[in-house]
C-alpha cells in the first residue's frame, strides 16, 4: 500500500460551482497563491467533461473531483482509474456502496496513481438528508450514527477520509483516529453571508476542530474581489 498522499499546507479548496469553464479559470487565476486547491463537481463535469478537468489540472492547482461515485465495484474501479488518470488529487465515492465497492475504489486509485495516487474520500450521509429521509430509504436513523458507521466502514476499507459537516468532525475524529482526513464544507467567515448553508463554522473554527480540508465556495467566488476574499481567509488561518 502506498503512503497517504500529502495535502497542501493551505487547507482551503475553492468550490468552482459553475458550468462555465472560462469563469472557473478566472477564479483559479484569482485564488492562486491564496488557497490549497479547487473543487469541481457534477455541474462542472457534466458541462465540460474530462477535457474541462484537464484544463483545470493544467493550472497547477490541486483538484478535488467531487463526483461521488456509487455503482457496482467494477464500474466504480473503472471510474476511479479514469479520474486518477486525469490528475485529480482527491476523488470521492459513496460509502453506502458497501465494503466491496470501497475496496475496489481504493485498489483502483492505488494501481492508477502509484505514489501520486489521489486521496479516496467517502461521502457518508448527504447533509441534505434528515432522519425522516433516512427512514424513508430504509436506513436506520439517527443520521449521526449512520454517518459514524459509514465513516468507520470507509476507514476499515482503506479510504483516506470522509466529507463531513462541521458538526460531525468531533464524533468522526473520535471513531476514526487522527490520520483520517476530514473534508469539511459549510464554512463561512464571519464577514460573509451564510446563504443556504445552515450549520456553519468559520474557517478558523473548522480547522481548530480538526478539519483537514475546508471547502469554501461563495464566500470567495461570490465576492466582489475573489482574490482578496481568498487572501483574507488565508490570513485568518495563518
Ligand atoms: O458556496 P459554498 O461554500 O456553500 O459551497 C460549498 C460546496 O461544498 C458546494 O460545492 C457544495 O455542493 C459542497 N457541499 C456542501 N455540503 C455538503 C457536501 C458538499 O456544501 N455536505
């Protein structure tokens, strides 16, 4: 097994939530030097495909490709190999795909990436789901128990960490130990509007609670001056 890939010193990954490649590239240029990397998700990928990802990779900024794979093990393995080949630094899968799928994802990253393999991260319970939603799909509530169960399962099957809300950092850290990577969205500097994020934490507090990566979108990309906003966050974390 290869060593866990190193994350950038700066924990901020900017969410490039747009289908517009030119706008994403402008954001990359603005934040370069102030952040650790960028995140692109299904919206960007569906609009721009692998070529769009390569274009972002070519900027030199580490990229978290947030595509949340969830399929049979063989298919997920193929998808992880494909995105590892694009140069993604972080990829993710749904933990609820189960043990064999998690093993397949981890092994595929290992084979595809060699020493530079991407970090393979799990999504536990989508934060858009509450206890009632969990029961509706036949899963045991409360959500926090399911989150910790899936995080521990992911760790046991060789995944590098999970995406979690600021509120979940403590319980997951307690269950999964100090080396398990915690990637945390729902971050708002105290000078930014919260928008639709409800349970929010400042960058500093999330980092102090034990987050390894802070995913921050609109406080930077929606700012009048994205470079200044990214620089301000970076300074607050220093
Ligand atoms: O603009 P904002 O900072 O809210 O963006 C946060 C990013 O993190 C978005 O790309 C969003 O989809 C993602 N995300 C989230 N909450 C989760 C998982 C991912 O906000 N539980």
